[in-house]
C-alpha cells in the first residue's frame, strides 16, 4: 500500500513539474522562433525591396523611353512632312526652288533645316547648306546610304541614314531622305534633310537615369542614330549583342552587365519602338545609382534587426520568469472560462464585459475589461489575454478611444446606447466601420461589436456609382443636382457667390468622325484632367454627358475670379490632345452665371450658364461669356417665335404672293415667282425676312417648303383655264430642303395630287445649295429635270458655283442677283459684269433673268445687253393671286412712275 501511494505521489509531482517546466522552455523556444521568423521575413522584405527598386528603375527607364519615343515620332513625322512639302515645292516650281522659301523651312525645336535636292543620276541640284556635305560625299552621291537605299526600296518612304559629322564641326547629324516623284509617278530626284542628331533626343532629367544613364535612338540595323548621356557624352560604343538582339521586339526591358557595356557600369535598360518608323528609343538607368538608397536602407535594417534580437532576448528572459510564477493561476482562470469562450468565439461579433472604475468622489473614471472574446479583443487592437483585467485607459489603438468611453458613459446613464465607429483596422490598411451596442446589467456593461464595413462600403459604392461619371471619374449630373443647393446655402451664410461655368467642347464631333469614338473617349478623359488642373483646389468639375462639362466655383469672391478660371480653362485647351489614333485639337466655349447676381435658385443658375455658353458659341466659339439678360430676352423671344412658327405651319397660316417675270423684248409675262407670306394672327402679314432664317436654323423649313409647294400647286390647278393657265410658277427651294429631303418625290407627289403638268412648275435653287454635296445635287437635279420641271439658279453671283457645275447640272434659267442690276447705269463695270454673265449663260443654253429691276434705264440697258427676262418693282410688285393683272401683256399702269 505504501509503495502504491509513493508511486502516485511521484507521478503527480512529475506532472506538476512538467506543467511548471512548460512555460520555462516555451518562452525561449518562442523567442527563437520569433527571431528566426523575423530574420527570414527581413531577408524576404529586403529581397522584395530590391525587386521593387529594380522595377522602379525599369519603370523610370520605360517612361523616359516612351516619352522620348513619342517625341521622336512627332519629330520624324514633322521631318517626313517637310520632305514631302519640299518635294512637292520642287516639282511645283519646275525644279527651280526659291532659296528664300527653303531657307525658312524649320524642323523640331524650330531649327532651320539643311535641305538638299539630288537628281536621279546622283547630281547635287540644290542645297541651302553646302557645309552639310563633304567634297568627297558630293563627288560620290551615288554611293551615299540614302541614294543606295532609296533606289533599292521601291516604296516611297522616308529613309533615316546613319549619323555623320558635318564638315568643320564636331556635332553629329543625321540625314533623312525621300523620293521626288513627277506627275506620272516616275523618279524625279531625292530630297535630303540634314538635322543635328541632338535635336532627335530632347534633354531629360538626368537624375531619373543616374550618373551613368543614357538615352539613345537605334535603327533596326543596330546602329545608334543619336545619343545623350547624363554626363553630356555624345558618342556611344556599339550596343552589346544581348541588347541588339532584344531590340527586335517592339518594347521590353533587360539588365545588361557592365562587362557587356565595356565600362564596368551595369544598367537597367528599357526600349520602345518609335511608332511608324524603323527606330527604337533606348533608355538605360545606372544600376548603382538606382540601388544606392536600397543599400543604405539594407544596412540600417540589419542594425535595427540586431538590436531587436537583443531586446527579444531580454524580453524572453523576463517573460519566462513571470510565466513560471503565474502559470498555475492563469491556467485555473482559463479552465473556468473555457466554456464561456467556447460559446462566444464561434460568432462574428466581438463581446465584452466591462466594469466601471470609480474615483474618490464616486464618479466613473474608467472601465475595466472583465472578460471578452478574441474577436472583441481584436477591435481594441490587442488579444483577449492581454486586455483581460486591463483598464481601457491603459490600452492604445482600436476602439480604445475617448468617443468609445463616452458611449459607455452614456449607456451606463441611460441603460443602453449604440453608435457607429470608423477606425483603422489592426495590421490592415483599409478603414473599418464598426457598430457598437452597449447594455447595462447588474452594474456592468455588456458590449457587442459588429463589423459593418461591407454594408457601409456597399452603400457608399452605390452612392458613388450614382454620382460618378464612369468614363472620366468626375462627378456627374446627379451629383451636381444633389450638392449644388447646399453650396448655394453655404454661400448665403458666408455672404459669398457661387459661379457656374458651363463648358462645351468645340470641334469634338470632328474628332469622333475623324478618329472614332474610342479616340473621342480618350479626349474626354484628357479634358477632365485639364479642367481639374485649371480650377482651384476647392472648385468642382462635373461632366454632364457627351462633351458638356460644368465647373462650380464655391464661395467665389467676385465675378473676376470666375473670369480668371475661364481664362485658365481656355488656355489649357490651346495644346492639342494626344490619342492612340492621332493628335486632336479641341476648343471650348464657356458660359458663366453667378449666384445670387444672375439667379436665385439652382435651375435658373444652371439655365443661365447654358445660355451664356450658347452666346459664346454664336459669337465665334473658343471664348467665354457672362450671362447677359438682353441675350436671354432675345433667346426667349426667339423660342416664342419658333413655337408660333410651328403652330403656323401646322395651322397653315401662310399665303402666297406672286411676282411676274416679263420678256425683255415683248413685255409679256413669261413666269411667276411664288413668294410666301406669314399671315400672323396678332402681327398681321409678315415678310420672309421675319421667319425664313429661323425656319432654316430650326429645320422647320423642311415642312414649310412642303407646304409652299402644295399651296403653289393648288393655285396652278385653279388657274388651269384662266389667263395664267399656261404661265409656269417658280418655287424657291432651300438648301436644307434640297439636301435633307427627297425633293424629287415631293414635287412628283404634288403634281400627281393636283393633276397639273410638270411644265407649269419651276424650281429656284441658290448657289449655296449646290456646294454641300455636288454629286447628290447633280443626281437630284437630273431626277427633277426628268419630270419636266425647269431648273433656275437664283441669286447668281453671290454664291460659289463654277462654270463646270452649272454645265454639269443642266440648269434652264440663270437669275442674276439684284446687286449686279443695281450697278447698271452707275459705272461701266456693272455692264461689263452683266455682259459676261449673259454671254456665259447663253453659251450654256440658259436664259438670263435680271432680278431687282428698279428703273427704266436699267430695263433699257438690259435689253441692249440681250438679257432675256426682267423682274423687279419697276415692272411688277409681289401681290396675292387675286390681284394679278387680267392680261399677260405689260401695261403702262403696271409700271410705277419714275
């Protein structure tokens, strides 16, 4: 029995010893693991930093290469254009170039170019810089690289020669050449441009690539065309073989050792193929300079790590001693709380039990964490064992803040409270949203903490998407409608102004039509960035949609501030926009409206800015305009007039007046011109000057033109058996009606509908209508002519028609504008012009009508000049159909007294 008891006691003592020995050996093991982990982590971090530094060097070299390649592409494109222009000029002047004209040809950086022209046989025909050629080169031009390459290559492209040195100078230069082709496409010579090689590589920030960094342009043959180094060197040894082979790809990166370069300087090399040309731009960053900061940080990190190991060793010793002392008490506490933790650790919420700590006066000074789960401890920036029994005031980070303590005070007073907190998550960069609920029970506080970051983030993302333009990242129309009213309220309180600048792009449609909508989107993104740079930090740039933007100047002090911002915006658009499809130039028109000067509410303020922008558009574009009440009133009246005009067309408030044309010799009426009048219900009879221009601008001229044709055909049908039954009536057709509608179908339909002959209708067309789309115009005129309808050129002499156009379009009658008629009898030039027009028209088989005949002397001169017909107030004024004379013969009573 005694032996059994001894064995049991020994076994219990052994278990106790093992339990006591566990923390003694655990802390040293823990310290060793931590030390090893830290060293491994440090080495990984240092390696990662090295990779990051190397990537940074590659990226810096890539940016320099890409920037230089883009600039070189523009320079080479300019040089190519110069070659083409010089070749065209050489051909245009018959091979005798004007020295002055070619001396002024400039290339990149406005440098005067050395230009030469060589014959197909290798003779120097022209050069504005003899020093650009050595005597040996001039004597053997046929052996020069450009001559050999241009004759070898059948394509007409620019050739970029190897670098040369100009006679008497140490600076290298490069020759560019192109073929000169004559009108038949045969070789007529070569044009050669010599340019300083330094101009092909602009200066760059040498600190980016380091002391031994460089930039060079290399041809696909592996030869450097130009070279620039941080130290100012201009010559460079042949590229290493590894780099020459790598340059076969359009772009890339490679590390080249100093042994390969031959100067013991290793470099990070990046290259980019120049768009459109057989040249590669190479940028090399000095490895030693790129990694200098890394090496310093590496040494400092190792020193810090050694010190940290020493501190860790001290900590492990102290922790081992403390663990040995408190091991048993802590283990008992863990066993008693195991069941509780098991129930709470499985949830997603943090949980605390806090007890108030009172001071001498009984007031609560702090709170002590009685217990919590691990998730709750994480919200306080610590672990559960570390904070159990610790006051909140002794903790740092997480929820251990003064607002959190204030929430606990509130819950202790009221019995419960809840609030949302925004804090930085431990060991994470993103901020987290926490919802905290506190309930008082039996003198302690039960606290629950839930992470609602995803919920808040989802709501914020929905709000952001609803208020952000997806293309430019700028606020959108919904954002400005939501926030502008609050800005106006703040301006009222501060006694300040709010300026709204309505920005509309000029020429943006041309960009879409020329380069495509992808390039248009790129331009819009560039526009957003330029606007952000042009405004003040507190201002807001908003994209409404399409090419419309709004800039809001909150708390503006004066009108001058808004004008200054507008000036900066206009200046920002002077430079063209680079897109993947090419370079686009876009201007802008800006309208400015101020609150509360121009408007008292958001909608009116926005409307007035829009109107001011429209005024800037109509004033010539690429400018800004402040809101003008007078312009607003004019626009309001115009809108009212447009509304009335729409109603007039719908209700047929128009009447037709007719002005006769008479034969110059017989005085007999040969035709009538139909002139529309608006019988306005309030203003009476209005002439065409009151509404035709508005109808053209708004497109109402299309429906009005259809109505006029129908009214005229109706009148012709009524005259069928009367005096004017055989007299044709001419109808004026606007350019929009002619080019935007099927005018042939409109006329044919009206003729069929009223059962009248096509010879009774004539169509008058102004010269401006024929230049919009000459091919379509010719087809339409031919189709109308095929109906049997005569065609008249109205107001001849004021447009842009040519003899070939008149001949190809087969007009029947030429109506000379009254501005020529008014000069008859005033000076000899009037008769000279009229005689030339009549001769030309008769030679083309057309009759001539003189418009605006006002005097008997004009009629006499026109008869002497053999003009066919006359029209004007001297003969007949426009009158309604019922007031036309009963006879087709010109009566003396019809002629006004002179």
